[in-house]
């Protein structure tokens, strides 16, 4: 079998649990990218609220600020990036480099934590799924490792990319049933060729896969995904920032193939009032400007902390927003436009044309923006954190995925949950204008009704007896069983 452990989910009374909790520590290791830091620290807060002592190992790259989390212990490690600066254009280069450079420093730090008599006993290690080298380190130290997957569950389908390449599906732009992809994935994981196809799962297009344009199996992204899938085979379980009702078919399928425990305990950010682990300064004028706008009138535009666009794309986006005549709050992060510092490409009267109707900031408090009564739509890169936050506030989406599991999230939003519009054919201003009008006018009310149903399910799953509530109970009990 693929997985080496079975669930040991025993019932533990509250009194017994608190007795066991004394001296139980957890070590977490977030990937140093904004979309991965946030869910890992949210998870750490959740587990800390259950009495665990948290130690955070972190890289010097995008180093964390311990003063924001005085209840955690922080241990920085060298990542070697001062000697070999990472590429700013290709995230895969950075992740590949970090998985090489951090092996020895991470192992040394973990050995020190395990051997120090002054430190709390460590129950297990929780790392981001992309830190594939950590499985070998954990195995060598006989320390259980749980994997946090910060994307949606359907990202597991990407493990099928060697098969798709072999059969000639990649790099072609075709449609293939997701049931086939999940089936292939499970065959790879279980080393069995006897699995029955899984039916009734939604369709993905080949272009929804991050490796669709890669011809060389030695490519960094190919090797990174391959390393991640292989290393995670030996883990003790998966933690997901998702909830049962949102991705039930994929969860049911995976559980039905005798895999290690899955713990969908999300949405993480809903456990506590909004707190910021942002690497960028948030502009408070975002909220004061929204306060001046009509209910459900504003399209909020943000593409996360890593996406980049060339000047032509950026200008098409800008004039699509202007021509829609819709009020907008636009996050233009420094570095978003390749070759520009900030708003230099906005010439020819754009700012004058949108004066009073558009507000541009460098970074915004996203959870507060999405919860604001004036926000009626969200134009997003479909990162999983952004997708979940939009669902939890009942805000329908325009989806412009850029890479990785963003394409899968966008496909779900537009074709499965039907709470969004996907821009699939580039960024022409007429298409942008049409998508905005579709979201905010012609089909917006129907999308809003559907996403409000998902919002209600997200609220209910965290309450006592809800699916995420029960899954968190199981996770805590499981950690006690190590």
C-alpha cells in the first residue's frame, strides 16, 4: 500500500486531554511565501488554542516577525539565498533552491530541539507539502510528520502529469474528465493497476494543469512536483485548509482508497478574528474609501503576492475596469507590472477617467475588504486563500489564474460551484468589461445566491458538531496517538 500508517483516532476526554497536553510541543515549518505563511500560522494558532506549544522554524528569506506571535517560539535557519539570490520571475527556481539549501540547517535545528532538555517534548512535525526534503529528515529522527496542504484537494490530481505526458495529453489543450485524473493519481499512489475509475467528478481542461507547457521531464517544476508527491507518500497524514461540504466528492474518493487520515479543518481564517501575517504594509484607506461607496457596488481587484503581468496586459486590465463604469478597489502591488516600479504605465488620462470611481492601493487588508458591505465582486488570481476568503464572505469572483493550483480553483469556481466568471482567453479590455458586467449585473444575483449557500456551509462546519469541528477533534486525538 502507498501509505504506511492507519488512523488511530481514539476518543479522549477533555480532562485527560489537558493532562496529556502538558509538555506536548509541535514544530511547524512554513514555506516562506505569503500564501503559505498565512495558513501555516493560522493552523499553529488553532492548535495553540488547543493547548499545544508551538515552535516555528523559518527561513531567513521572508523572515517572520516574532513580535506578532509572542505565544510561539521562533527558530530561524540559514537558507543560503544571500549567496545564491533566487529568481524573481520563476517561483519554481526559488522552491527548488530552498529544498536543497535548507536540508542541513533544518536537520540541525530539529536535532537541537529534540535533544534539548530545556525544550518541551515534541509530538510531531507539521510542514508545508512543498518542503519535500523534510520527510527524509523526519524519518531519520523517527518523528511523525503531518503535511499541510495549503491548496485545494484537487491539486493531488497533478500527480498524474507523468501519465498524461506519456499518453500525449500534455502539452495539448484538451478536456479530460477529472474522474480519470483522480483515478490515475490513486493508481500512482497505491502501486496498483486494479483501481476502478471514479465517476461523477467535475471536468478539468488540460490547460488547468501547471505542467501542461513542460516538455522536459528534468524541468524544475516537474522535479519539484515529483519530489513532493514521492516524499508525501511517507507522511503520517494530511491537513487541509478546506471543509467537507466544499470538496466532498474528492475527499470521499481519497478516503475510499485507504489513504492516511485526511483532516479538512478549514477555513482556517474563520477560527479567530482577522490577524495579519502580511509581508506587505496594508493601506487603511482601502476601508475608508469603501465606506463612501454603495452596497455591493465595488469590484475588488487583487492578484496576490507573486503574480506579475506585462505592461500590455496591465493596460488592458486597467481600461477594462474603466470602461465597465463600475467602482473598483485595485491592489497594484509594487512589482506587479514587469519593468515598472508602480503606476508608471497608467498614462493617457486613465487616472483622470476613473477619478472618484477607482481607488488604487499597494496592498489591502483583504479579509476586511471582502467583508465590507460595499464589496460586490472579487477579481482574483484564484489562489486558494483568496478563494476561501471570498466564499466565506459570499462574494462572487472573476477568475484570472496564473499558475499551479490556481487553475483548478478557478475551474471549480466557474464550472462546479458556479460562483464565478473565468477569463480564459487572455486579458483583452472588452473581455474584462464583459466579465465585470456579467458578475456585477446580468448574472451576479444568481452567483451571489449560490455563494451565499457556500458561505452558510462554511459557517456551520466550524460550529460544534460541524464537519471541520469534528475533524479538528480527530486531528488533536491523532496527534496524541503518536
